[in-house]
C-alpha cells in the first residue's frame, strides 16, 4: 500500500513591532553673549526651526534664566515643539560644546541613561523640554565654553516612532544607474560630437541629439519646424563660458557639477554667483530640474550680502519658493539692517521696486508670528535680543524708499 505524499505545513506567519528613535541634530551658535545678557529673566534668543522625525523643533536660550527667582544666576536652555502635534514622544540631548579643543563638553542626555518613565511627551505646539538651571552663569563666563563671546549648543532630538516588520520575498540587488557617468564620459572624450558652441573665448563640443532630448529649446533649434539639423556651429551670447559648461555637464550627467571646480579659473566668481547665472541659463533653455536644483542650492547659501540679488533673480525668473525663502531671510530682525546696507539692496530698489511691498508684508508676518509665540509662552521672548527701535527704524527706511 503506497503511502500518500504528505502536504507540507503552511508557512508560519510572523510580524514584529519595532519602536525606535529617529534622530536628528541642530547646532545653534549664540554670538554676542555679553550683549544678550541683561535682557531679563524669561526672555530668550531662539534658533532657526529644524526638522526631525516629521516634526519641527527650535532651541530657546535664556541668557538671564527662565525664572525670575533665580536672579539671573543661571542660563536656561529648552527645546520646543514648533509644529502642530499632540502627544509627541521624544528623547533629547543638549550639549554645550567645549571650544578649547579638549572635548570636555557639558552634556545633558536622555539617550545614554535608562528612563524610568520612558521618553518625554510633548502635548501641543510650544511644549518645551529643558533645564531652567542649565549652567551657572558666573562659571560659564570664565569657562572654555565661551570663546570670542560665542556659545555653541548642539541639540539632538530623537522622535519615537513605531513600525511593523513582516516577511519579505527574496530580493535581487541591482547596481545603481551609471547612465549619467557614461554620457558624461562620452562628452569629455568628445566621441561623436556634431555641434560646437562658441561661448566667449571658449569652444564647447556636444551632441545635438542629447541636447535636444533634454532641452525643448535645443530640440526646436536643431530639429523643429524651422530648425537646422545640419547646423555645426552656434555662437552663444549673454552666457558666461563657465555657466554654459556647467549647464551642458548637467544635461549629460543629470546632476549639479562641482561649481568650485568649474569656477576655479575665474577667481572673482563665487559659488553663489555661478549658481545664480546657472539658474538664469536653465530658465532660458527650459531645464526645469536644473532650475529647481539651483533654487535649492541658493536657498542654502543665503547671506546678507547675496540675498538681495538672489531675490531679484527669483522675481525675474518666477521662482516662487526661492523668492519666499529670500523674503523670510531678509525679514529676520538680525538680518534686515545688514541687508539694507548692501549694494545688492540698492540694485533691488532700482530693478524690482515692487518687491519692497512684498518685503514689508513679510516683515509684518514675521513680527506677528514672534508676538503670537511670545503670548502663548507668556514671556517677552526675542524682544530683548534685538532692540525694537532698531527694527522699527529699518522698517521706516524701507517705507521711505518705497
């Protein structure tokens, strides 16, 4: 009698709940500590907002302490939830950096010790965690934590997240695409090039079909209804050689080239200036991805010296997000006066006077936001960090020019 084959048992199903802390850090420098002192207990200077674990956060530093009863004997440091959220569970670490190079930092951390009650829970926007007596001020002023009238704080936030792990089918690992590298190598070797661009005193060789595939302008120029497919030489005007080469490199590799490497021979050109010109070229040739990458890089490189010209550029080329970032940067109290004293701001007045009204509106919104936060916290906040008279004076200067 034959024994029937046994049916294999069904595979065992399983799942795993994983709770972990999604970490992120922000370094906050307090420059001009001696001038910040004396603003009064409960008043603070604050960092820019940073994102960790899907939420926004900010660091609050109180030079004269948070509580009046401490008589300004301690500095206070807190981390605040700066976005909407309820019952956000998180771990924190606040580090006052030793600037002597000996790495004797002052660390207050949840991460390296067991928590009896688990992570800290922030129940609403504006909830804070920190230390009212973070460091005695008399000791701080004679310590290696204070150098050139600056303090450096490092804040690490670990947002508690939960996820479910389940079995996965076998996966085949595949290499990353190297198409960009291959096309860039084709360009650098000059294999099969059929078009030469004369840009200033330089010549740039390329392939018409690759340019046409990436840019609607080149496509129309070479293969459109009135295009010239037999064209072998093009004179490019109003674009600098370093900028045109950077644009062609992007067309082949689909990534921003090394700006410092391209601009190395043009000593007076900074990275920001090259990217500004590259954004204009991207808009001219219909390279939307390159234009957005330039917007993002310019947002990261905003300074009081460059923001005015970048703002004018954003207005001219309809870059809404870059324009908003510039207006927000200028409207910050610490930046407003410095920006108005630059040559770029004078250029902005002459070329885009309508932007002054946008700037006034942004300054008003930023001031309203500060006032709203201060009312929620029940303290005067940043009003002590920058004299109100100086901010009002800058606003009056803008209004007079407008």
